C-alpha cells in the first residue's frame, strides 16, 4: 500500500503531530512499508492455531527460586531507630 503526501498530512493531523514538509516523503515511505508488513502478517497461515487469551497461558521459563544472599535482618534492624517484634516502627502520620 502506498501512501501519498495528503494521507501523511491527514495521519499527522489525527495524531496531533507537526511534520516538516520536507520530511513528508520519508514518512510516506516508512508508513507504506509498515502497512505492507501488516498485510504480510495478515496472510500468514494460522489455521489450526488456537488463539491465546493471554500470553502467560504459555509455560514461562523462569529462573530458579533460590536464595543468593544471606539473611541480614538483625543487622538492618540493629541500626533502625525503632523496631518491635521484627517490625520497623515509624511515626504516626494519620490521626
């Protein structure tokens, strides 16, 4: 699909973009290439492929859930201004 200068101006207007008149041919070429690529995607053979409701339905390759740092809770709480029962105490800001 080939876009002309008037179509590029209309697209720029709808997108609220200001395009320099000298740049219109380059935009027309790039947008035409994008539309041609979308047409190619539309012609891809997808028969027999079940649609996905969400990409996370596929198995995800995740890293192993392993501890790689030592527990420093006591150290961090020892330098905190106030702690109680393993929690940090902060001043009340909402009454």
